[in-house]
């Protein structure tokens, strides 16, 4: 049985890892938080008291706090998320984890790094999101070696609908730069369960090496998703109107929701490129056997199939209320 430490348990994915950890072999679960008094989504006080959870103060931008949290918890395995803006691409935090006794790390990376990517060749000018995650993966490889970590690379997060459209959906109108683009809508529940399974095992399954790719079980357009969320969250109202907007308008919306301007600009421009590529018969999402293999990841690691978008909407529709 493993003792694990989960950084960022108040976030969508981190909380899902925390909720699933005991089910996948963790004997003790430390919850590493900047503010240990904050509530954790889905974890009631009764549930937290009933299982061996431990709250510890830590901030991935503060290596000393990382070391103290690991030593206080006795954890030998850790879940970490991407720290945007880290000046050394999280090297200080990763070295602190290693020096403090963590033997295996599960890192929440990005599906924009497809299988076979040369991480060293990633370019901030081409894709700053992929590049910044690649730098962390390279650091993990340098500090931990090929057996000491795994990068979980999900595709399109279902929770994007909350952070991107949370303010707009209650109004009944949503602007989207590429409304007919199809995405997989991988849920935080499934990312959390896979990450928890990896933490519990302390290794990947044969064939995955240092990266585990995963997608949701079906493709759905942004337009269809917005309408479906509106119907579930606001029954009795007219269907949400989805309007196609410019890349500039999309970037402005992301910035208003707290996204750094360079990332917002890149994301909006990428969606335009994806839309244009699809018009020419080029898809961003995996196809054929590659798609089937990515869909199967959730069941392969957890024993249960991935959550559909409809199931996710039903579970989390309350997060869209004005």
C-alpha cells in the first residue's frame, strides 16, 4: 500500500485524484494545499474524517514547503499539476520532491503532446502550451529517469465548459470561434481515476512508457455541448444560442475569465487553424485505431469505461447556475 501526496486537491482534477486514491491502493493520502483550510470539491467533512487523509501546507512555487509537506506526510508517490509561469519549469519543486523521498510522480500534462513527440524540439513560438508542458516532462526525465514518473496526457477537458462558458451560459447566448469543431470532452473524474490508478501502482502498464494518452468516449461539437448543458442546467428555457465569433473576441473572453493573454491568443488562433484544417479534411482528434486505443485507456487503468459528456453534464450541471 502506498502513501501518496496530491498537490492541488482543490482543483477539478486534483480533487478527483484525491477522491479516487484510496480505491486504487493508497493507504494514506496527503492533501497539499496553499491554504489547508479550503474546501475540497466532493470531499465532505465526514468522508475526510472516515479515511486517512492528511492536510499539509505546500506551494509548488516554494520548494521548501514542498519538502516539508512530503516529510510530514511520509509520502513516496506524488501527483502534481502544471505550474504556469514557473521560471525554471518546476525543476526546483521536482528536485525538492525527489530529495524528500518521493519515488514516483504522476504529472498532469497535455494531449497537445501527441505520442512520439520529440519533447526537446517543442517550440514556444509554435505552441506555448505544449512547449511549457514539454519542459516539465524533460525535467522529470532528467531528475527521475524513465521509470520514475508518468505524464498523463488528456485531450479536451470537459471542465473547459465551466471556465470558458460559465458566465455566458446562464444568459442563453455563447460565442465560440469554432462551434462545429468536435472534441472528446474527457472528464475530471476519469483523469482523476487514471491518475489515482497510476499512483497506486507506482508504474505504467506495458506499452505506455512515460506517457499515458486518454480521451473521452465520444466526439461532440462545441455547439452541441453548449446546447446540451443549457438544456440540463436551465430546463424550460429556450435552447442556448451559439454564435460564431472571431479569434480576437474569443481571446478577449478567455482573458476576462482569467487566462494569461498570450495563452488566450494562442488558444483562439489554434481553434481557427483547427477549423480550417478540418475544412481541408485534416482532423485534430485521433482517428481509427489510435482513437479506439485512447478511449480504452480509462477502462484499461480503472476497470470501468469513461464517463460520457451527457453523464458529466448531469453530474455537474449545478456548476452552471447563475
